C-alpha cells in the first residue's frame, strides 16, 4: 500500500524518532548472540561456545564503541546523532543496557550451563570441592608450574600503581604484615600462557577442572609468605581501542600504526569487571587509580571472562555438540586437472572462462577454491601478474605464501595489505615486511580511507590475447574465518569486471582513484550514487504500477541516507525485505512510513557475513554481491567493491539464499518497530533452518555427478517469489491452439535426453511434436508446450509451496511454483545448447 502525496508530506524524515541508535542496535544483536547460550534447544557445548563468543563480542564492543563514546565525551563533543542522542546520552544508555546482559550471562553459566556440564560428567569445580589428594596435586602444580611465572606488583609508597593491561584477568590481593602496618594492595596477573581450565586427575571417566585463578587464590601463602591475606578479588580491565591517529601529518604509515599499537596499551580504561564480593578497599582503589566512573564498574559473580570455556568445545563429546561440518569442494573444480596448465587438460581457468562460478563459504572449501585459484595462478607459466587486496588474513596465511611463490616464479605481484584493519594491525605489519623482503610490490593504506574490498586479479596470456580472471568476494582472504563465516565470492572472466579491478589496483599504488567504472560499484566514488539510483528506480516502478521489490542481505544497515531512501521507497509502495544480521537503524512496520518493510536477523552456528542486493526493476532484476554494508563508513570512508551478477545460474543460487533466509523459522528473528526482536518459531513443528539446508544442499552438489552448481537451489521449504530472468511469460491456457511466444519473441530449443537413468523412451519415435523438439524445432517459448513435450520430466508434488517438480538429469528433482519456471528448468536441463 502506497501513501498519498498528502500523507507523505506530513512525515519529516529527519525526525530522530525514525532512526534507531547504532550502539543500542548492536547490543540488540549481542542479545541475540547471548540467546544462543540461553536456548536449551541447542546442544550443551554449542551453548558453551556462545557464552565465550558473547564475552569476546562485548569485549570488542567496549573497546571500540564505548571507548569511542568516552573519547568524544572527554573531548567535549555534544553533537547529536541521527537518532537525537549526544555521546554522553549514548554512553549512559549503552551502560544501562549492557549491565543486565552481563548478569544474564553469569546467571546462565551458574544456574544452567555449569550444572548441565556436571550432569554430563564435565565438572568445573570450586577448589574447596576437591579432595585432599587433589588439592595436594594442585598445590604441587602451582608450586612447580605457576608460581615461577607470577609477578606480584604491589602498590605502596615504594611502588607506583601497577600497569594493568587490556583484557587481562587479575587477582587483587589485600595483605597485611604487622598489626600496625597499613594493608597493601597487590595485583597478580593470571598468566595467559598457562591453561585457564586446569584439569584435575580423577579415577573415573569424569572430567574435572578447576579455574587457574582459584588455584592461585588457594595457594597465596606460597606467593606471600609471612603476611596475612585479608581479602582477594578477581577483576578484568577493558581499555579504549579508539586511540587518536593523524594520518595527514604521519610521515610514515607503518610508524603511525606502530604508534597506535603502543598507545592502545596505555589507553583510557572504559570498563572494570570485578567479583561481586570484592573487598571494598580493593574495589575503591581500582576505581580511583584507573579514573573510572562508578557506572563503568560491573560487579558480577565469578567466574569473570568466559573466553577460555571455548576449550571445552574441543572435547570429544559428539552427543553434546552439533554435527561436525567439513567444507566441501566445489563441484565445478573437484575433477579438474591441476598440473597440466599448457592446454592438454581442462584447467581451473578453462572452467571459469566457460561460466562464472559462485563460491559459498564455509559450505565450500576455501582451500579448494580461493586458495587453489591463487596457487594455480602462482604456478601457471601463462600467468603474467597476480594482484590481491588483503584486509585480514591468517597468521600462517597460505594466501601470502602463494603470492610469494608467484613472485619467485617471475610473475608481477602486487598486494594491498590494509594496516588499519583493527586488531589485525600487528599481523598485517609482519606480512608487509615479509612480502617486501620477497621483492613484492606492497601498498599498505591510503590517507583517509581503509581498503576493505575483497578482490583478486589474475592476468593470463592466452591464445586469443591477455585475459583477466577476477575474484570479488564478501569475506576476507582468511582461511580461519572462512570456516566459520558465511561469505560469497564470484570467480569470473568478465573483461569489464577485470578492467574495473585493474583501475582499483592501480589506485592502491598510484595517485588517484578513477571515478568511472564499467560494471563494479566502487566506494567511495560510485557506490552510494548507484545504490541510491537503484532504490529510487524501484520507487518509480511502484508508483507506475510495475513490479517493484528490494531484497537485501547484509551485516549492518546504519547509513541514515540509505535509510531515508528506503523509507521513501516504502511510502511509494515498494516491498522491502531485509536480512540484517547486526545493526539496523531503520524501524520497520510503521504505518505510513515503513509498513512494507520487513527486517529479520539470522544468528546460527556460522556468522552470517555475506552481502546480497536484489532489485526487481519491473521484471528485469539486478543482483549484486560484494564487500560493503549499507553503512556510512563502507559507502564513504572505505574502498569497497560490489559486483553485478548476470549469470542466470548464479542468480538462481542467490535467489535461493535470500528466499531461504526468510523461510528460516529456527534461527531467525523479526524486528519490531521499537528496535526489539522476536524469535520466530516453527509452526506445526516443521522446522526450516537456513544453514542446515545449505549444508545439505552443498553435500548434494558435491556427491552427485552432473551437478554443476555449488548448491542445487531447490527445496520444498523454500518458496520462489523473486524473479530470476527478464521478461517472464504468463502460463498459456491449455485450450489455446497455437503456442504463445515469449514477450521478446525469442524461441527456445528443447532436446529430449530420455529418462532420468539416461535411457531414451521408445515412444519418442511415434510422437511427432517431441521428435520435432528433439531435432531442434522451435517451441516458441510456450511453457505448456514444453511441459506437454516432456511429461516424464515433471510431476505435481505434494507440497504447499510448489505446483511442479522437475526431474533432473542426475536423478534428483527441483521444485518450481509456476509452469513458466518449470518449463525454463526443463529447457535448461534438456536443451541441446545447454549441453
């Protein structure tokens, strides 16, 4: 339903009430993460894993976001955000929202997770619960393996207050010598190079642990002889990671990054977590010496910091864990020749040149796809040059090793390594030095911009000239995160995309960024304008009564300008469906403003990290994938790349992913107008889990011969409401004597390939229409003619969603809602041109 011009004029789209706060929206996402630990439908060790993930996420949130707010407050900034809050107001709201979340996490551990682990024979014991013999063993372990590592730092007239490092877990100890002496505060850092979960020897099958801080606390007499321990408290400090940097005056970017890393060590404290029963003397001293506000202190029941609980997920307890997942090879590459690069075998480059390839991690193996692409290029004598943009990569990156191998093999190699990738600065610095030692051209940043694009380019000399092979992706070149992050990438020999990447890589090492590109949307020069045009075009189609719809999947929707454009499109009548994992400023479902907008978020075992954008465009749809979210930083302050997707097969796979995201009723949450979320529940007990379906799809594609897609992209639980091809036709009535042509008057050629087992039907010879089709006679694009020609290739399934099931050449079946879609699929599978 679209608004009238009169009603649309009454809405002031600059009104702060229509925009949610970024920081509070991110905490809403973290609440959904915490829910995975609270949800007793999840396997026990999966709940433990999410307890640890929540701790890690909130640590980073306080370091980056709360730290940034505190920095603004200290600088006297009072400017309001789009949602009408000053930095001080945001800081107070964030603290108030975070506090009960930490309390829920602690209660979940103590009241649910720890007892449930104990019931399964995995005990995390209090020290006092150990037997006398076990305590004796722990005392010996402490004396031999822990005590030599400890360095107690006291605070008294002879010693300054000790430096407390970021995120370190510490034990505050209050001691007293003679009765006339003043109590002394000593900080004991819990060593990170000792196991936090100390295993206790037992006689049975049970596994017992005691926390390292408890071992230390119970044996303090060995660390502090001849004094009385008056009290102890475990605490953890978080410091600001948003230290100031001035790129404009930096003489050397590497020196600046090293200075940033040093400044972080001594940055302002932004949070103190401390045991709820801590001695007042220790608590008060920490607040005073660390210059903390009382609001920044979180008094919590122990234990503090659940990161090390992640170690429990390595236990061999399949009964308490999700079924393991091994990324699969892509069916397009699994049988290729890797050693014969001179043309005698069918190589990876031949396959990419034949048709674009969509990669979907962690469903598809990163090593067998992206890594293989660069490995093959590094050793192919026809490859002239390799270029790659590295934002984050593993500490033992094989990607970097491939670039070094390529240089050793005499190829031109250029690498863009972003030194300003937060928390990966040190790792990237080390790789820059390694690459430069190998004589590789390295660019490591641009003034005022981060390079966030995930792209690689291979330049290869072939019989018909130099050809460009491109990889444009949503995720980093990181083998570790590729196993746990959901990301997409496209491998293509499209010359226009390759030429666009040539311009982008020239910018990394040259003086300026081109402002004209053939196909790629490049931030910060063209992307915002192009996305804005796409959104406005949908609004124009809706006003004119043409099909109009926007479907987008991303990590965050934060940019106020894009939110405003989406509001205007909704008021024009555009249906808008958004899968936004994390931050979302837009309020859906507001009458007269956003009643056509749906926002959902999927939180599951893998982090949803892919970006897909779909614009229906009056029946001539456009698909895009790439590195950018709809955030101001992505559109204006980073170098990003978004690629259009033109291949019909890949569009079908992207359609399936988007449709599946909205079909999920197990791990999906729907956003309310106030910014809160409600988790969807299966109706009638029938569960649809997006990631589980995609794992099954990937196994099907990798195990059955003849499947050329990475995922079959057909499932009874996934409706087909997005357009895939231009100018769809309407099903011809059965009583129409002559076939109806397609809207563009094109024809299709259908060839019978026989039954699903490969044998031809004996009836074909007596059936003139089918024989004519088999011999290449045109069928004028009429879907009913195709269905009548091949009755054995389809049937009516027992499905609430689908009218047609099409038999595939490999003996499987694909489902379609309309005769047109079914006929097109039959043509795809049994068309002589498709072979």
